[in-house]
């Protein structure tokens, strides 16, 4: 019985997909690199092309012990003041494990009501306090769902890990919605205090 072998089974040989096959995956729209930046604004590329947009943060390093924040705009960045309701919780673990009176060591998990928003136009924190030592930064993602919808509110989910200034790993989970049926078409990032000294933010669209 004869065996049939593919003559070329390398994906690098594929030059085009059939019309019926979706491209899928991450589609890089733009990248911005901070350099003592008071804000980083994405004012283009957020439209009806994709139903899901993901911002990826790479080693965001602040000038002051502060939190990474974002806000949303419905007017191309003239104003960043969309009303938001959100949640915020985090797990953490210190480099030097603390020991309590029972001899138990480790970190913890907590819900932080002070970081919630309830129908507020304020900036939304998506990280805990990032240190300013040369090796301290945060990395993670923020996902914005269907920002061009004219029917539904605009859901977002974020997960950030940062090097806390008190030498701990802080794994922060944030979720919520922009309470507007207008299209979101711009997003701003900044620190709660000081500037974004360095780091990259990449915007991707997801098919």
C-alpha cells in the first residue's frame, strides 16, 4: 500500500488564504512609546473595523509612585469624560514573605472598593502603585469591546501586573463599562501622579 506525503507542509509557503478563511488573530494598529509623557492618547484606529480592541502595555515605568489610568472619549479626544462604573480586585505577594502570629507566610487577595467607580467620569485606575526604581514597571492588557456600538454600553476588562514600590508583585483585575451608547473613538492613558517615563503601548484589533 502506497503512502502519500505532502511535498511542502511549511506554513511559510502559504502566500494567501482562501476567501472563505478569516485572517483572525491580532492585527497591530499602532504603537506609542512613552518618553516623560504626561499622557498617551490613541485618537485614531478605534472604529467599526473591529468588535474588539486590545491595548498591550510593556514595561510602563512612572516618574512617581503612581497608578496607570485610562479614560474614554466620544469626540475624538477633545474630552475624556465618559461615565463609567467598574470593579477592582488584586492578588499580591511580597519579595520578603511576612509572617503573621500563626506562622503563616504569603500574600493575599483583596477587593478594593476605594478603586471602584460608580457612574463617574474620573480616570479609571487599572494598576496598583508602580515603583520608580530602575527595574520597576507594569505590563498587561486592557480590552475594549465593540466601541462603535450605537446600542450598548462599552464593556472593558483589564489585567495588569506591576512591581509595587514596596517590593511586591501586584496582579490587578479591573472590569466595567462606559455608560454610553455613543461610539468610543479615543482612549487616553496617564499616571495618577507624574509622567509615564518610558514604556510601550500597542493597540491591536481582533477580528
